[in-house]
């Protein structure tokens, strides 16, 4: 029977405490990375802002475009940027800036899934900044008469950023 089979080691080194726990956490790393990716993807497909009008109609602002259900119309972000931005107030241009921050967060978390290299601080900070832009967009839109904007995306972006950051802190503090 070898020394390893008896619970010892051939080199005479003692097994460090926590090694099994570290191995288990390493094996669940890809699962955690995928769950972080799913959270970031999910926040990209929900409306970031719900804009309501006194007439009862609403517009949903997503990371990829605007949807107006009452008229069944869709304006993609590329159409918005290259066709409809002339003469618009500055606060509306915060929407594409928020999308850029979101894409940085998505790239960061995706690099974690693909290459095992993610800076969670960058991911969380980018989501927080995307949330700030959407909050300012909603604020600017809401000061208009007969309009209200609900910054749903701000709440969700900040919640996901907080979850990612604090769960990463809890993992690294072990």
C-alpha cells in the first residue's frame, strides 16, 4: 500500500486544510460564471424604462430598441442612433451610453465564461453606470408634461450589480 492510499503523502508534506473545499469551489466555478452570465443577459432583455403618457399609451425602452405596444411599432437602437437623433434632448442620448456600459459588463462576464477571466468589479461597475444613465433618462423624460418614466432597468441593473459584487466578495473572503 502506498503512502497516498494510507492517507499520507510521498513527499512528507501535510495536506493543507481547506484543499477539498477549494477543489469543490473550483469545480463549481463554471456554474457560477454561467449563472452570472444569465443574470447579465436577463437584465438586457427586460425593459429598462417604461414611459407612460397621459393618453394611456406606453413605450417600453429596451437595451436593443423602443417598443410601443399601442401602435405595434419598433425602433431599433441603430435606427434611433442614425436616423432619429437630430434635435433630441441630451438626456435621451444617455440611453445608447447606457447600452455601451451594458455591453462592457456583458463582455466582462462573457470573458469569465469563455476564458475563466472576469473582473467582477468591472462587470458590477459597468452595470451600475448603465443604471445611472437609465435613471437620468427617466428623470429627464418625467419632467415633460403629461409623461412619466419608470426606471425599471435602473433597479434591475443595480440589483444584478450588487448581487454579482457581493457574491464575488463572499467567494473571495472564504
